[in-house]
């Protein structure tokens, strides 16, 4: 049996463990949260190095892609470089493959992504592939990167402007301590009430809210009117939260295992463990071929009446 562990800067209350079978390979998959303790994450990664088959980094990005350009978050690199032997991934490779494919499936096989659907992404630079795919199928896009990460009330509405702003800002943003640009630890369990109230209209005016779940949750107002949430990691408690807020449908890009969907970093680590290749030799095509063989499908959960 192969062992895959995700070390997350997020809350330990979201820890989970399952044993699953993928393509005839048994995998022991676990997620360990360190409650925002960066030094503890470094220690744990050192302990796991060489003892497991693949490691995922959760609650943090290492690489952000803007078309063909790649930006590295310095805190993420520090974590990744603490691992010397075991393959370690942050989910960015799978985001650029799986999430694009999920958008195509939803547009082709459901009525959730109709042309002209109003989509608000809370953050797009961490999911540029998803943003591009949503724009390509004809959605009316609002990118909330400046709104929800910087508190600047300026929505971006085109891929061209998103790319321009990302290329200007990311070289400096990636040098900042990660906890200043993304909620870690207990912050993932609370809401920023001032921004919830100030920016509620971005949620209420959308048909679909897409992107990272912790950001979606942190700024979600009450009084939603049956909107669809298109995201990644969710637990049973997260689903209860969405129901309470009035969300109509939840779509996750990763499947449910043991009562919750895992993050892309976990699933990418699982695929790397199955591939049994040097990480530097793993290609986008390898991921796509495995996803095809696994017949990965988006998980769609109806929450409203």
C-alpha cells in the first residue's frame, strides 16, 4: 500500500484519513493540519521525507501560473525545499489540467455553465486555468483578486486585464509572508465581517461563485439565492455552512472520499504516487491520461429545495 500525506497550514479540525483504490493501487491518504504553524510544518515535512510515497502541500500555493509564466511564492518554496527525497506537490499541476477539464464537462453535460452565466471568482491567479476555461465557454466573468485579497473595490472583468495586473503585482506579492495574503490556521474558520458586508453584492449578483473554498467561505454573506459554488475542498461542516447561507448547488473538482472532497494537492500527490516516475519527468499529459483512465467526474451536490 502506498502512503500519501498532505501537510496543510490550515486548521487541524479539517484533518481526514481514507484508504482508497485507484486503478488497482491501494492508497493510504491523510491530511494533517498544523494550524498555521509554519515551523511545525517544516518539522513535519522533514519527518515524512523518505517515509511516504508522495507529499502534498496544503493551505499554501508554491507556484502560480499566468499563461506560460510561473511565479513562486517564497514561503511555499521554503516548505517544498524542506523535502529532499519524497516527491512533493502543491496541486498547481492538477489545477491546470483537472480544473480545465471539469469546466468543459460542466459546460458540455450540464446546464450549470450556460453561455453568459455570471461567474465571480474570489481569486483567479491561483486558478488561472479555471479562469481561462470559464471565460472560453462564454461566462460573464468577474475576478475578485484585488477585492478579496487587497480590499481594493475594483473588479477585473477580462482575461487580458487579469493577466496584465497579475504580471505587474505577483513578483512582489510572492515575496510577502503567506499569512498576509491568504487565511491560514484558525482564520480559515472565521469570516471577515467588514468585508462580508462591504462586498456582499459581488456574491449576490453572481450566478456562480468559483475558486478556493476558504476564500469563498471567508467573505460569503447571508441571503444567497440559490447560487452555485464551484470549488475544491469541502467537508460536511462546509456543506452545512453553504446550506445555511442559501447556496443552491455545490460543485467540487475532486471526488468525495470518506465524506469529504480533498484538495488538489492531495489528489496530485496521489497521482504522482501511482505514476511512480521522477517528479521532474511527470507531464501534463501524464495527469490527463490518468484522469481519463480514472474517469474523474465533478461532484455535484444539490443543496437547495
